[in-house]
C-alpha cells in the first residue's frame, strides 16, 4: 500500500530519534519516497548524514539552504506529500503544532500540509501525563491529526511508564492500514470485461484473438479483495474466479458483451473495459459448416458496436470509466485519441512491442494516461499491475 507514496518524516529532539532510522528504512523498503524534515534539536540526536544516506535525499532543517538565495519551500512539501509523519514528536513540538508557533521548518511544513498527519509522541512519563501535553494532543486530534499513542516501558530517565515512542513496525502497520482503508471499494459496484470475443462464421469457425483474460481476472480479484461487488463479463476463457464478491457473466460475441455491459453499467460506480473485443463480425453467420469449393473464401465483415464509446455516452457524473488500448504503432498518440473520443477517465496502454506484455503472458507493462499525465510502470506480474490500476481508480472515485 505504500508503493509510490510520498511521505514527509519529521524528526524532533528526542532520544527516540534513533528509531526514525528504522522507520525510514521500513517505509522505503515498502516502496515509499521519503523526505526528512528535522528540527535543530533533532540533529543533536541523529545526524543528517545518516538520514540522507537512508533516503538518498538532502535532509531539510533550515528555511534557507545557503547564502546564495536558495530556500526550502514548506508549501511545496505540503503539496508533494501523501502523508506526514512526525516521529518522535516532543512535548515542545506538540505545543507549537497545537498553537501554530511556526519558528522552525518542521512546524511550517506541518502548517502547510494538505495530506493526513500522523504524530508519534515521545517523552518522559510525567511530561506525557501533564495536563498541557494532554490538552495539546486533544487539540491536534481535534484538527484531524492521527495520534499514535506511546507505549509503556523504561524511559530515558530510567523510570518506567507511558511515554516511549511506539515501535517502528507498529507505526508502519498503522500507516499501511490507513492507506488500505482509504482505498477501500466497499459498497462499490464495478463492471469488468475480460477475455476475447468469438465472432461466428459458421458452427465450427470464428474470428477471435489471443486474449487469455488473465488481466481482467486479476483486476476482478483485486477489486473484490477491496470490498467491491464485481460483475465480471467475460468472453470464452478457461479461467476460474476465486472471490465470492465476483458475479461471473459468460458471453461469447461482441454483441452479447455489449448488451451485458450496457445493462449492468446503469447501476455501476465504475466500469473497467479490459476485454479484447472484436472490432468486426461477419455480416452473415452460416448455419452449416462452409465446405471448401474453391481456393478463395470471402467473408464480409461489419463493425461491432463500440462498448467503450456507448458507455462513455451514458456515463453519469458519479461514474468512472476505464479503458484499455493494445497498440503496435504510435501507441501513446492512438491511446490518447481513444481516451478523448470515448469519454474515458483514464486509459491503460500496453504495447505488443514490449517483451512480456500483452496476450497470454503472466506479466504486463503498462502506462496509465489521463487528461493531465502519463504514468509509466515497469514490467510486473498482472496481479501487481492490477494493484496499480485499481490504486489509480481509487484516486478518482467519488
């Protein structure tokens, strides 16, 4: 859940600052990008060199980074971050945060933060129990901050009581749980199309493609695992669904898929059109097997109904529509045109020129394109690709 997340870690002047190193290491191992902001007192307990080595970023402590006019923007940090974590947070820092005393870079960053803020206090037991500290914590919680309660144990004073900063593993679990809850799809109804369509020529022959349905089924499982009710409309594939939240609707032709998608989209929160639907179908379906009468057989084709364009025309303000594009030339340009033409919220592009991507593989390499940006991802298992796509969907769902 932390992969690709931007996290600001604030460190203050506490003996527990050494735990921040383990915390940062854990965040980075889970895929997060970390920027450290440390108070002047914090540098007395852990060095910026250590923190910079862990994050591969310069540590921010002062407003001005030199005498050449450059400065650190707390506003930019507030816009960049997906989450801010202040660990350890001393009694002095809690008081400044509660009352807006912006006398250091960490407090100004906190006051500019648009993302959720988690606070892990660390201090001696009497400081933690003091009414002023408890009132400051109540104020901060009232502002919407998340307080990670300290644990009990031996403190720096060698007294035993409540005030130890919670262990990094527990803090990491809380942050992961927060992002999981944020990206839940509980009570959402999502349509997913998967697999190929078969367009009959006669009773034994058809026009089809190589789609295995693996990507669509991975998307269905990922959405179901997040609590959504899934209507999986799939063409002819030899695959099984696992999750009880998935209702499978088997179809064969593009027309059948069109009818099922149109019907179920009316009450859906989103649709992900992953199926490789045939663009053309035979004008005439022969009732008997066509016999070889000459060396040339001509089959006349007519366009199938465009499912994405039709659902795009029906889409309400509270609905989201995701399309797929498999291209062999001018990939980005063709996908971008499809995005606009079919009123998609974003489109997932994969190219047959990428080794390990496309039909029948267990891996995929995608780009996600919307009206503002293009996000490109490395080759991954289709299960991991599904997580990336559904994460993007969660960011745009009402």
